[in-house]
C-alpha cells in the first residue's frame, strides 16, 4: 500500500477574505461621495438621451413652485425667485466653466421653467435641463 506524503490541511484562512472585504468597503465609501443625493422629491420629465456636465450648480423647482439652489455637493437651500440670478452670477463669476442644471418637477408650469431659462439666456450661462431616462416599452 502506498501512503501519501502530504496530508491536506482542512483549516481555512480568512485573511484573504477580510482583505477583499476591506478593499470593497473602501471602494464603496469613495464612490458614494461622488453621488449628489437630492432631498427634494421631484418627478422629472422623461427623455431618450442623457448627458453629464461638470462642474455643476443646481436649481430646483418643486411641484409647489418652491425654488431651491445648490452649488457643488452642498445641500439644497430654499430661495425666493429674486435671489436666483444673483446667486448664479456669483457662482459663474467664481467658476466660468460652470454648468447650471435645472431640475423641475414635470407638473411645474412651463412659464416657471422659462423664467429660469431667461435668466440663463440673459447672462449667457450654460444651462441643461435634468430629465429621467425614457423607459423602454
């Protein structure tokens, strides 16, 4: 009878598994800081194409016609309509390549959206309108 010289070790080392979990944890912590969460609940209109523009400043119009602004990763703050233009002028003066994203609930009347578009047009701001992806049928 032939005997085996090496016996299989039945123990399992968890050190490689903990290294992997640690690396995944770091990855998700870093990528979560890139996402800008929005506390304002909006139902955006649908569109068949999407583009991303950075750096970005955001203007929100909710269903109750409240206006909010946010720069970069800061939290949204509610403002009067008269405060939007000075805010955007100060932001674009600091960063000339700034894009302004307009987030408007789909129930907002078009005239309210046009007011913000007029501010951007008058000051020659780069403005994009945020939409949600069109669902495939």
